[in-house]
């Protein structure tokens, strides 16, 4: 099946599942909805899904099923994120879906810290795109989240930026400029960015964000410090800016995260 034919078939299926149940003759076979579904089932580090305009899962891969602690894809099909994930997180994920469907603006390579009902926690890069019919109408969305892999710190690339990376790790509470980090490594900003991306699969800015958010999560879980204090300790002079970035990254406000997971040790980082 060609890519064009597969897309046409998918859009037809999405229009079908958006119909009122009384207008449906029979439910299509989920195994034939999307020709690439079997390929995504082979990727244990990628969560893949397609949703209709009601934000309901239409297609999911096996990785998402397993991370949600479900037995089969049919346990997710027809449900929304707020029905699958814990209350606060589920509402946040659904709001993100609704915004993509409403605005038609894609989410591209957004660094996120994900939490799953099984207790798994891990960093990923998320992409969500609206699905449009031939006449331009939005009929759903599709997306994937790819796990970040452990960095290869023994590579030749890393040796040249090791001092700069250590500077981020030890000084994330201070202002950090990528241009200064690049200069300390004897590289141009472009060369520095390229090496960081090869090593960490992130831009230099995303690496700084990840290190700061890791520290913030730990402090929210393990300390009684106020959000304002944690913001300062993690390099944010403005508490509101910290709160916005934390919500974008983790799907919850700092206080919401603390209430949901504070001092809960069963959430493990991949």
C-alpha cells in the first residue's frame, strides 16, 4: 500500500469513528487501520498513537499498552488520556490534545517528563501533529514520544564538551549561556550544538532544561522547600517562569506534582 493510499484509508477510518454509533454499520478491524502500526509495535522506546477529534485513541502501539499496564490495545481504543492516566496528568495530556486539534499547530520535539500508570517515569521528546483531510479539515491527530537514551560519555565527541557539561551539572542554579559553554569548549555555537545533539539527542538548551528539571523534581519529592526556593535553586529568578516551564515539561504545576508524587519512591526514572 502506498503512503498516499494508507493516509486516505486512515482518514476514512477517522471519519468513521467520529460518526454517531447509530450511523455505524460495523467497527473496522483495528489491525488494518494504519499500515505502519506493526512497525511502531517493534519500537520499545517509542510511544505511538492516533486520536480522533474527540481525543479518543484510534490506533496505539504495543509500547503504550504496556506502559499503561493494560493487556491489549482494545483496552485503550475509544478512551481518552484522562480516562487512562492518573487524574491530574490525564487532564493535562487531554488539554494538550485539544489545543492541537483546536489550533492546528503541531508540537515538535518538546522535551517532556512522562509518568505512566505502571509507575514508570522517563524523559522523552514528544511530537504531535494534526491530521487533515483532503479539504483541509482537522479530523484527528497523530503523535509519538521517543525515549531519551543514556548518553555515551566515552565518545570522542564527549571528551571535547565534558568540561562544559560538568559546568551545567554543577552550576545549573546560575545563569548559563550556550555561547559561553561553546567558547569554554573551544567550539563555535554551531559545533557545540551539533556535538551535544549527537551525544544527548537534545539541543544545548534542552540539556540545560533537563538538568534543571531533574533537580527540581528531586527537590519537590525529597524536600519541604517552597516552590519559590526551589525555583531559585534551579536557576530561575522568576517563580512564574519556573512554574510555566515545569508544567510544560511534566504536565503538572510544581505544587500539583508535589501533591501527586511527593515522597513516593515507586516512580522510577528510566
